[in-house]
C-alpha cells in the first residue's frame, strides 16, 4: 500500500522569467502569481499553487512534491523510510509555510531527486482559479499531472518507487523514441491516473524529460496548439495518441529546455482489473519527434 496519493507540486529554478510567464499564460493557459522575492507560482486548480518557479541564473528541477492524505499516512511513510535506512528530514515550520502545507518531509531517490511528501495543502476557495485561456485541468484525486524523470540507475529507481514508496507499475514501453536509441520506459501510478511518474533511462544530463498537464476538452488541445504555433514555440513531438494511456497530446519545449505535454482523453486505471502490459511503440499514431533548432 502506498501512502502517496498524487503528484502534488513541482519546483523549478528558471533562467528566463518573462519567457516563462508568456509560455505559462498564453500557451499552457495556467495562471501566474508573482511573489515579492521575484519568484512565480503557477495555478491550475483550487490549490494555492502547483508549480513553483524560482527566479535564477540557471534551469533545474529542484523538487517533486508527493501528496499523502493526512498526518497518519505521513507518519507511516516516515516509519517505512526509517526501516529501510532511507534518510529523511522533517520540514521546518518555515519550509512548510513556504510550501503552504501543514507538514512535510524531505528525502532523496537513488538518482538524487529531492522528494517532498506532504499533507494539508492550502486551498484558495476565496480566489477561484481562472485560466487565461478558459481551460479546465484534470486534477483532483489524480493530482497535478505527471512527470517523467531521466533515470540514471533505472533498476534502483524503479525499485525505490515501487517497493519502497508503493507505486504500481502500469506498463512498460520498449521503443526508440529517437531513432537508433532503444530504451525501456517504466510507467508508475499512485491513483487512477495511468501514470503520475515515468522513468526513462535516456543518456542525457537532464533530470526531467517532461511534465504533463491534462485538460477536459479536446478543443483546448487544439487551441493550445494554435497558440504555440503562433508564438513560434518548438514542438518536440507533434500531435499524437499514446499507445498506453491513450492520451491525445502534443509536446512543446518550455523556456527551461524540458518539454511540457499538453493532452486530453487519457484512460483511468481500475486496480481491480488492470494488469501490466508491454508496448513496442510510444504512440498509436503521431507524436513525431522533432529535434530542437540549433542555437
């Protein structure tokens, strides 16, 4: 059993604040809140924030926040980490205040990704989320969306998230997303979303391949595509339908260099009837890889 219920939030350092503002509002359709220290946070629903963007001179994935239900579940996770000799720290009151959660702990996966497990996120019911583009995002029990981490020690990463943190394997894709470079991607879930986390053993120095946001209207995918094309944003993968979660989506390169998948129509997994599958293609159609322009 996993105490982790959903992908709760993400934190990035970013080197181009204004490019991110334009990308977030005009292509992704999320709202941007500015902070006194120069940082920004992005909203997609009733949560006070879902993505934190730290104003910096470099781009980096700083942390991944995993939500648990309550204090009891957080204590259960702490006990299991201790039993397996995984070091963790209890987040200070100052850190909890900055994350706008009740309590949290901090630990690291085998590849060094900072993980934060928390409960009690602040809800801004007095300030409803309003998308600049009129989009509505699929969150709730399914969490923010998903993140694909570049795995350095793939076996250790999969074991950590499944055997220790309790994620379940939905399926594997053995394919060549980039021609001539075969790889096996693991897709892991912690709720009804087909995957909240995927692990991709791509031999590149980056920490994250992409994150995903899902909308509830297929036409919003088209509207976001039109906005991205008008802005001259690079499409890393063209419009397509994934083979495993059946998401209809496209990928654009964010100002920080990682991709954002923007999609609609993914299946939901029923644990009672689901069984692990293997796919040899990333997509049923489309999702043609396009190399980024040379600088």
